[in-house]
């Protein structure tokens, strides 16, 4: 069979779909085997099991790489949940033969190649509201520690330092600073950045932020100031705190060059992603005093150890082991949300039914028309995805030409009755919306 307007046979499209890596929707129901869902880098499924047990078989892998994942999971798992302790590259993703959805139990997803996943037909989701309160609280704790030096004062007492006279106090607490009136600069102003701003204002900070992706106006509702270049933020801030995702554009955002743009003696806090900071440049800046102190919850290489790496001899440094997000409540909420997203994937369509899919722009759908090259899409609808194949124009909504009867996107056989064509004298005015036009979707409109 050949399709009118395509000039290509149906088997060609099926072959092309296989080349594009398009995967079928998850089969679910009494006539199909139970889907397999796996927790890749953990071994506790007690929270996820009650949410998924009526739909899927849930297994855990407790793996740190795909080499440690059982062959059955690689061949049969349709869903996967993961923390930040495993990385999935394109090569890793290609090992999963049936995988359709990955849910990152957390907000960051830089440990998954989302572009490759989308091209393979695998949706990647995150939990964007995950641990916002905990991360903001931990960030403020780090900031207060840098200003009030509680960690170093505690260490001094543990080491037996005698602190009695004013001179001794002045010596042991050297570097402690007043908070009120200081300027806190936030790089990234999403959920966590905004939560930090609210807390910081209560301590007397003047808060500024830089976020090129955020629309204007949010600063007015929160009583903070926006700056429009990274250089302005670094120049104006007494303390800089990072709250942005890691991508190919901002790796080592804080480096030797940007550190030199910061105020002399400024503080640095990072509870976002380790790759945002060049640790060699930071260590040198701490030793030279260009940065007065730094607090890091995330690191370029994890798990972090003071025994090795560029930061092992750096002074005035606080490090925690990527725990800023954690509380029992936050962990429970994240796991429940991840399992619920997997449930949506099994019972609905991917990616349409998913609430937090982060790679839709790279996603390849299962509709036959979606595999047409973008250059071939008809220019009608201002270049948006056209409902019908190229070359078929003037088709009223709901109608298909005779050559197309029995075939619609998705491959479901149907029968269409062609609409009666109205006489030109009965046609509506060009300025008057048609009956069908009132309900027509416009993909470009927001």
C-alpha cells in the first residue's frame, strides 16, 4: 500500500521508526504481562511498592553503573527510578531494550543524557519540588556558618583551645562578620533560590539574583533586586550562592576568571551541582584570601573526601556529603512522587500523561506522522506540526481523503466520511471563524 501525498511505502516508515528508536507505549492490563519497574541505585522499595503493586512488578538493583544491573532489568524494565549516584550516558541507555520512562528521585537530572534518552524514545522526569525546604534551610545554615564561624569555633574547643580573655576571643573568632546589611547574590532563582531569598531577608540580607531564564516581575513580589548579568551579581555580592541546574553551558561557572570578578573576601556557597565550581580555582582563591570562606554540599567528584583532590589543603572550607536535600519527610515525598509519575506512565501515554518530563523537546513519539523530517512539514499553521501528511491540503478538520481511509496517526483502522463541500456562496466570511475553526488546536499558542 502507498499513501497519497507521501511518495513512500508503509514499510519504509516502519523501518524509519525503528531507526529513530521509537518505542511502543507500555502495555498494561489483564491480557499483557505485568510491566517491570526497577530502582537502579537503591535497595529500599517499601515506599514505591504500595503505589505500584497493582500495576507492575517492582525490583531494586542497588547498582552504581549499568554493568551491575541484571540482564532481566536491561531487557524487560519499562520504567526506572534513580537517585544521583548512578550516571546514564547514551551508551548506558542503549542497553535498556524496553525502557520507556526514567524518573530521577530529585530535582537535578545532569546524570542522565536527556537528549539521547529522548531520541531513544525514553522520557526523563524529575521531581522539581523535591526537598526545596531542606535545601534552602541547609543553604542558610552554610551561610550563617561562614559569617559566624561556628564550625571553626567548635573545632577550636574540641582541640583544647583556651578561650577566656577578650584577646583570645578576638583571635579564635577572627573573621566573624555581621550579617545585616550584607548583599547575598543568588545565581538561579527557581524554587530553591526563592526559598533561600525569603529566609535570607529575615536575617537582614539585601538579596539580588541573576537568572536569564526567568521572566520579569518575580523580584517585585519577593522584594528582591534583579541584575541582568553575571558580572554585575559577582561584583555586588558579599556572598554568592548557587541554585541553578548543571548543563553544558555553565560547567565551571565559578572559575578563576569569575572568581576575580567577585568582591575581595566574598563568601561562596554551593548546594546545587558540583560541576558548577572549578575546585582547583576555588582552592587557590581560598589560599590567597580572595574568597574568605566557602561551603560546599556538592562536589565535582563524589563521594567527596578531604584526603584527595584539589580542596584537601584549602583553608576556611566547609564540606558536607551531598545531604542538603535530605530529611525523612523530604525523602518520603520524593519517593512517593517518583512512583506516582511511573504510575502515570503505565496508565497513560508517554510523554503526554507525565507531569514533569524534562526532555520533551528531544522526544520521538510513536505516531507515524511524527517521523517525517521537519523540512517536509507543510508550512501551514506557521510551520507547526501539521495534522496531515505533506501535500494533502484543504482537508476539513475531521476528514481524510479517500486514499487515506482506514489509516490515521497511531495506526488504528477507522472509517471516515468525507464532509460535504459547501458552495462558495455559502462559505463563511474569511473574518468569521468557522464551526470547526473554533475548536481547532493551535500548537504555537501558549
